[in-house]
């Protein structure tokens, strides 16, 4: 696979896209969507670890990438979706869509 120095082009593009995506995520942050923001930050941490592992501490950063950037982020997004669904269901309790 093509690369720039020790870095993979695909991983550098992923890092760039995730860092650029931070701006709208942080700008639109609201208290009711805080867990989605945390999940996205964990994905970014995983992308940073992915790129840094080519240069320093490959075993530690590979573990960080998979546990934090993928596993923990997935669990946080699962909790965020459950929490948000619960909030929306509570707000619309008793409202019929057929009225």
C-alpha cells in the first residue's frame, strides 16, 4: 500500500477527515447529545493512535486503537443511542402519531 514515510495514505486521510469532523461536532454539542460527542472523540483518539503506531509504541497504540477507538467508542455510541431514545420516548409519551 502506498504511504508517506511510515504512514499509510488511507490512515492519514482517515485522520484528516476525523479531525475536520471535530469542528462541527464540537460546535453543535448540546447537553442532550453529549454521549455522541464523547463517542466521536474516542473515534478520533483511535485514528490518532492508528497513525502514531507507525512511529512510536506500536503494541500500545495498536491496543489503544482497537480498545478505545473501536470498542469503547462502539459501547459509548450504543449507550448514547439508548439514552437519546429514552429521552425522546419520555418527551413524546402519550402522543399518538395517528391524531
